[in-house]
C-alpha cells in the first residue's frame, strides 16, 4: 500500500516535467521537494543495486541518453526557486556525473575529466568556506 502511494506520487511529480527520463529522474523529484529547513543525516538509507537486467546497466549506447537527462535535470533545478547553497550542492553532483559520462563516452580525455573534477571540487570547497564565513558574520 505504502509503496503504491510512493510510486503514484513519484510518477505525478515526473509528469510535471514533461520529459521522458531514463536516468536521474529520482534526483529531479528529490530536489524539487527540498527546502532549507531539511535535516540531513550521514547514513545511507538508499542503496541502488544494478542487476544485469537493470535499465541502469551502463553501455556506450546509453551514455548520450544519460547526458541528455543530466543536462535536462541541471537546467530544471537552475530554474527552481532554490537557495544558492542547495543549487550549488546538487549542481556539483550532477556536473560530476556529466563529466564521468563524457569521459566514459570518449567525448573528453582523461586529463580533461580529471581537470573538470578538480575544478568542481575546488568550487565546492570555496562555496562551503564562503557559506561558513557568511554564517559567522551573521552571528556577530
């Protein structure tokens, strides 16, 4: 019963985007539900297992579809009314997936892949530091 209601809720949310997903649809629904008052825990409560018959089983033919889905997801969350910190946080993970699939599909070299990853990690660290500094200033 509970699973069916979750499934209906999920499908209803996905239909709002008017896009056919193969990959990253769960991320887009999750991000659309976020607000700044949420509390995050470090424990992993969701473990995705890829079986041989899974639609998420990677192959060369699916990388372009995955890239298109990730680009669409990134463009949608950039249009959402999210705080800068939440937008940056999720944009980071989407961009890391994009770079990974660009590399796996041989659209960028290994060096470019590593460079883009390091650049995004550096930006993430800078955002975190700036956020912490702004919070310190607020409490003074």
